[in-house]
C-alpha cells in the first residue's frame, strides 16, 4: 500500500477524482480514502496545512493502513532564482527550519538525537525522476526538475530576507509547510518517503497571490507526476535498485 498525502483539498482533488475508491474512514477528523490508482493500492489523505496536521496524518497512515511508502505531494515556494512556477522539486533531504534549540548551542533545525537533515528514500527519489521524465521528456517547454533540500515551517513565506536565510542556512531550494514533518514521522517509523512539490511562487511579496493563481495548475502537475510514479513503480522496479 502506498500512502499519498497533500495538505489542501485542491492538492488532492484530482487524486480523489481519478482513483477507484473502495472505502473511506475517518480518524482524528481526517478522511482517509482507500482505493486503487494506476493499478496500485493507495490510501489518500488531505491532511490540512502545517507540520502538526501532517505528522498526525502520517502516523495514522502508518498505524492503520500499513503503508510501505509515503509520497507527499503539493506546492512549494522557490528559494532559488533558477526555479519558477511550474518547475518541480523532489526532496533528497527535508528540514524543520523553525525548530530552534540554538539557545543550547544547536544549529537551526537540529533535533536532539535525530539531527537536522532527514534523508528521503533514494529509491523513491529515483522513481520520481523517472515518473517526471516519462511525462515531460519529449514535451516542448518542459518544466525543470531539481532534486534538493526542502525546508518546512509553520509559516507561509513571503519575505525576501527569509528566502535568503533559508537558502544559505540550509542549502534549500524550496519551502513549504509539511514535508519535514512527514519525513520525520516516516524516519521514526522506518517508512520510506519522498516529497514532491510543484513551485507555485517565489516566497516573495507576490507569493500569496501567485500561490492562489497557481493552485489548480501546480496541483495538476504534481498529480500527473505522482500518477506517473505509480505507473513507473509497477514496471521499472529493477532499474531503481
Ligand atoms: N507553499 C507554497 N508556497 C509556499 C510559501 N511561499 N511558503 C510556505 N509554503 C508554501
């Protein structure tokens, strides 16, 4: 079983419409849709925005649905000039940038015992790249795909100084509000995960309106890629070893 999580209803709407739903269950005021998408058993969740929602949803998925892997899908703000709206970011690492024990001499984002950077599953990162290539390789004006660090915090970033800090402090390429919470929960439970995000904005003054304008198209982009990953998983597993 593959878990698919998105934060906002718009980010999971196309999954819901495209999968054969065999049942829905509610836990913690969250609705989990069980079914089949592209021939794979999946459980889909719209977790709600932010790290706490994402962590709760992820833990429930792991406990109640016996997921073998989790894909987190949605939108992100770009932190680098070479990524713009419609481009795609795949996590190799995720960090909770707003976790702060610097008063005790730790680095920003560093948790006692578990460290700072949580590594996404390299096999899922490869599958995501294959899934992307299968869709866009021969398309004119294809978006870019970049594998890099994604930082998460309970804040919608729309501030130039914050962008610079996130980029320099963490070497991050994109920011959002859930990925590192999913990653951390998966890490504690030994469940492979990857975060895949389409860029909706540049985390600057225009970010809120860019985000709203991008929501539909960027969600569709992420949906197409996740669907393609599921297809790739069924026939290219040996390639990713
Ligand atoms: N998700 C998409 N854009 C974002 C931003 N600028 N900050 C936080 N989360 C986002």
